[in-house]
């Protein structure tokens, strides 16, 4: 495996204020696919002019996080895709460290550890180069497409828990998820360029719906309703 075997998939929604910080340090040799969910044609024009090896696709409607990522994954012609939030920072050096760890590993999902201003997502307490886990957060995910048979994110989930559902389904098939001993910085809550009342209300609604749908999917309607 080398960097040209990986395509970055970045879903954006009102992300014009933060996306440059994500893109500017990504390796030139890697293909980048941006799936733009807020119908911003100016962003597409700017990104495709300013960044090498990048295609930006404008969605007619906001597809949600999972469905938009599925669109990008299916556009990628590499065996590996790197799902990256637009407010997550990945440098060329960090990618080299990641590839060095995963290139000889059999895995379906690999994920670096995520560091936020007020939180650290880390299950590996032993400082090993990687450990096998049941699930990982969705800000930065490397998917081995050969393990999924074109069945990626559940498109019934618009926002929240889509990566937990993906992890659960892949472990049910006895495929491996590994957490890497590499840390990336994630701003947290900045991918859509700020908060307002309508966005906050929408996020709360989707959080409740996603929890209901996820529990119904795996535990049945009555359990989910009572919970």
C-alpha cells in the first residue's frame, strides 16, 4: 500500500470556513473527493481551482452524512478510502505513519485516535502500534472497500451513529476493526461553520431519531420505543 492507493472522502455542509485547513496538508498524490451537501457552487469552483487531484460534487439536496459518504466512496477507484471530517487535521507525515502500520494488516476499518480540545478518543492504553476494537469514532476512518461488498453506511441514518452501525455490522461478519497508535486533531462541532437555533434543533431531532432507529434495528421496536 502507498498513498496513491487511498482516496480521501470529505462531506461538507456549510464548511467553507474550515475546509481549507483540512485540505491544505493532504498529500498531493492522493485523490480527494468532496461531497458538498449545502449546494455551494462557489465552494466547488474554489476547491477545484486551488487543490490538485480534487473533485467536488454538488448534491441537489442535503443527503446526510452517511449517504453523502456512500456517494463519494462509490466514486473512488482505489481499494481504500479515508473518510475525513472537514474539521479534522491530517498531515502528510501522519498519513505516512498510518500507512506504515496498516499496510501489512488485514482489516475492514482502521482509525487513528482522535484528540479534541476537551476530549480524547482512545481505547489503546498500552501504546501499541494498533489494537483490535469493536468500534471507533467516525471523524477519521479508513475503509478497505474489498471487505464491504458495496454495503457501506446505512442511508436510513441521516446523522449520528452511522459509524457505530457500520462497525457493528462489520464485526458481525467477523471482520477486523483496528485503532491505530496515531493521533489526529479534531476541532469538534466546527465542520458546518457554526451554530444557530435551527441547526441545533435539527441536530437534536436527528440524534433522537438515530438512537431510536439504531435500537429498533438491532433490538426491536418495543425495546427501542421504551428506551
